[in-house]
C-alpha cells in the first residue's frame, strides 16, 4: 500500500487494487475477539509501496528493511491500532475503513476532525526504523516471529518455547495479500533475530493467520479460566465504554 492511500480508498469497493479489505480484516482479527477487545494486542501497518506505477514492491520492502528508502519515494506511513486504548470497534469492513479514512485524513490535516482514540498514524523513514522502535520500547524483551509457509517449525512449538523461556512480548511479522519475498524474510531473520514459523500445509489469508495465532497464544499462554474472566470484565467494550484489562502477554502484529 502506498504511503498516501486515501485517493484509492473507496468505501464501496474495498477489494480494489490496494486491498483495503485485507487491511480492515487484519485490524479486526488483531484487536477483536467475539465478545471483547484484545487489550494486550496491537496492530502495526507500514505502508511502504512507492507511489509510481512500475514500482517493484518486493524490492522496495527489502530495501526498507535495510533502512533504505528509494530515491524520490516519500516517507512511509505507520498505522497503529492499540487494543489497550481503543474505545469502540465493529467487525464490519466498511466501518473499519471509514475509521481508517478519518485517521489518515487527520494525519494529513492535523486540525481536521477529532482524534480517534487508539488509532495512530505518522511518518517513518523505513521499516527498519519501525522495528527498531518496537524492539526498543521499555518493558520485557521482545521475541520476533515471521510467518513463512516453508518454515521448519510449527508456530505452536515456537510459542511454547517462548513461554518456557519467560518471553511475554511477542512481535509477529506477516505479509499482505502478496506476501513477503524470501529475501525479505532472510533479512528479518539475520538482522532482527526473527524466528520463521508456519501454521500448517494449507495457505491462509493474512487475517486468518492472525486469528490462528491468537488461538495458539490463548492455548499456550492463557488458561481457560483467565480467558473467561477477561471476557466477562470486558463485555461493555462493544458499547464504547473503555475497560482496560492487564494482559497476560503483549502481542504486536506488523503487516
């Protein structure tokens, strides 16, 4: 997605070339459960696609991982949706897209409209900068995972190892509907210590991968009693009342 996606954002056609439908589904999958918000989760999207028509997107992303922005390309745009701050969210693509339009519009015009709590947008020089900021945040150390259909290890095995070693902040890197190139995954492994993991032999959509990862995280890190207690305490979130639950873990998804 280009750094300025607003010209292409059409609420009546979210499955256009830029695939806003994929983005909206990923946001919902990250910070929503069936009857509550996932207060420990955060969605981070980085829009790195150069705006010219013949842009080589895979090359641009790999260079951005290296901290390089293509000559003439504008700064990237970083979108964050924080489950710990969001007051209201509905699992409907056009509702999410309308919220996204408000956030991006206000990012470009700071005096236009009120802030949308829990949604943040800002400029970034590279994908590397975003990862370094996430990894450098105060708190427990972060374990990075990258989804790879050809990875040797199953995600559940890697998550159990992270739990046993005391890891409580996890960062998952997923591609968009096109996916990450092998060279980009290799850079993430070598530069950021990302652990390649797979979710099985059947290819899944990005939003489905997030849902499966949440299922595995709930099974590996949270007992059923704790999960039911979190849902009971957070019932009012769909009506817009903020209820912040202390998370058993912190989960960040970068798409």
